[in-house]
């Protein structure tokens, strides 16, 4: 599986929740915090390069300068234009991290990226359409699980959360049963990571499960924290 190794940096690493193509918000975050050097992003980045409507969603609006962004897919991306299996620099210093890819941080901690999740709005989207359509690849597959790397992982970046995480009760009212969450249970037991970050639910929440500290981040445009500083080792 693909690996990306970061060289030494002088600055902070942050983790961000759903962006949904609001790249102006991401630009503002970068401009206000000059100490940010790396952003790890939890899916629903807003990757719709073929879209012919919704100019505000254009990836061309991203101005990340020298800040390196590593993001996984959510359930709202154009999967027609994403390459599973390869880390891809889709823009300067902006890297798509496919399911099972690993980022080695300057402090040698290894971060596993495993995006994907079931859409609650799939019935309102046109299958495989370039303008915010729905794609069956959005959920984590058995193949994704079988191809996971066999190595020590300290941090996981996912889009949705394992079923083992005890989320707030409101979640059950709005989100359907998602096979991706069961797949992430396997990831949790396989790696026993120290830290886990996810988005998807647009609510900030945190907890501990099996010794893993987990944080669910909110989304741009929603209440609650949508980004957080990654603690040092």
C-alpha cells in the first residue's frame, strides 16, 4: 500500500473535519494561523473537479500555500476521478490519501487513512453524476479491508466512526446502518491506535474506546469545533 513520509517540519499539525468544498474557510484558517504546516482532513473534502455548477465548490479556490494537506475520501466526492491505491498530489501540496494509505509524520508516528461512509442523502442524488452525484464506491469494501497494511499504526483518520465508539444518541435518528462502521471495528482491533479522528456526523464529540482516544469533528458551517491541533507524541 502507498506510503508518504514527511520530512522534519517546524510548526503545528491540525486535523480538520468535513470541508464540503468551502475552501475559503480552509484558506482563512491557514491565513490566521501561520504556524500550521500540515492538515490531516477527515473526508467530504469537496472533490468535485468535473462539476459545472456551484462555482464556490471549485477546488481552484484552494490557496493552501506551503501547507501540506492530506485528505481521505468521504461520501461526498467525485469517485469517478479518484484513484484508489495511490497517494496522489491533486494540487500543489494537496494529497489524496486512498483507503489504507499511510503517512509517516516527522516524529515517526504513522497515520492510516481510511475514508468512506454511507450517504444519508443518496436517494436525492443522481448516480455517477459529475454535479454532486452518488457513487457506490462511497462505502468501505471488503477489498479495502483485505489490502490494509500490516504495520504499527498510531493514528487513524477516517470519515465515519467504528460502531464500537459510543456516539451521542442523536446519531441513531438520522444515520442509517452503515457497513463502513463495522469495517472500521476491524481496523480498530487490528491496529489498536492511540488516536482516532473522524467527521461525517457534523457534531463535535470525543471519548475513549479500548484505550483509544477518539474525536469526532464538526463540519465547516456547523456548530462545534471543525478542527483541532494534533497532540505531540
